[in-house]
């Protein structure tokens, strides 16, 4: 059976609109989830390096729990299980009245999962700083909070720009799993175009190209950030 190529279908309505909408939802899910991931991951990463063993232990449990459960399973848990565990009124609101429940669930699930990975980057960045800097900070009269704010975190964030770039790229690719709970992002829209037109090669080729464009754009932007953040003596190429 011969396949009938038809690239023009991608420029027809409503299929072009579906692709554009899919790109919009992919960006919306990824960027919102990254805000959660970066903020929460920073807090958890710092907590893992604190001298208080209870705080550090709780942060470690979070990282090991969220990092070792597949993202797809976590999305299903957030969407299907968590509402059932809430008090009845809250559960009904989440399932029926919450605006954009699929989108919100995808953002929260992806954000919490990625936060566990960001936390490890932040922890490794802090622990890679020579211990002498911490000792010098304490000797200067800084509190633990001031030490992190003025010495450790500014240096650590500059050191972990490359691995953070990798996590930022990954969150765009992982957003494709949001289709499993009903978010019509780019992959879901490509599947929908395939179902309506039977032009699967064209639809998924378009999705592939769009993902490549997004990731290359992110890489170019983060490369500029990395160049400005390089610290002589710490990052290769900046010595």
C-alpha cells in the first residue's frame, strides 16, 4: 500500500490552528512548571545542605520519592488519586469547579517532579564550593541565612547553569506526557491531526521540527547566560 504524502494539510484549517494551539499549551505547561520546579527545587536543594539533620532528611525523602517515581505515574496520581484523598468539598472542587484542571494538574505534577531534579543540581552546586568559603563567612560574623544568601547561593547558581539548562530542556520534552490527562499540547494535537487526516508522517514531522526549534532556542539563550555566569577557576572554558 502506497502512502500518499500531503504536506499541504499542515497549512489548512483547522489543522494549522491546532498546531499553533499545541505549541501554546506546550509553552504554557513547561514555563509554569519550571517556575515551580526552580523555586521549590532551590528550597529543597538548600535544605539538603543545612546542618539540621531533620530538615535535610525531610528534603532527602522528597527528592528520593519524586525522582524515583515515573513522571507518568505521578501525573495519574495527581489527576485521579489526589482529589479522592482530599476532603469531600475540596475533592469536588478539584474535579468539577477548578479552572483548567488538566492544565493545573500537569503543571503541578511536572513542576514537583522536576523540582526533585533541580534540588540535586542546587545541592551539588553548594557542596562543590570549597569549605573554606563557608568557614570564612562564619568567621566574618555571618549567620547561616546570610552565608547562603551572600556567598553560597550566588556562586552555586553560576556553577550549575549547564545542568540547569539540561533540566530546562527536559521539561519541554516531558510536557508531552500531559496529553495522557487531557492537555491538548503539541503531541496531542499532532495525534489529533493524524486521526482526522491519516497524515501521520506529516503531523509528527511538524511536531518534531517545532520541538527542535524550541530546544535550540532555549539552548542558544542559556548559552549566553552561561557565558555571562562563568567563574574563572570553577567552569571549564572560563579559566
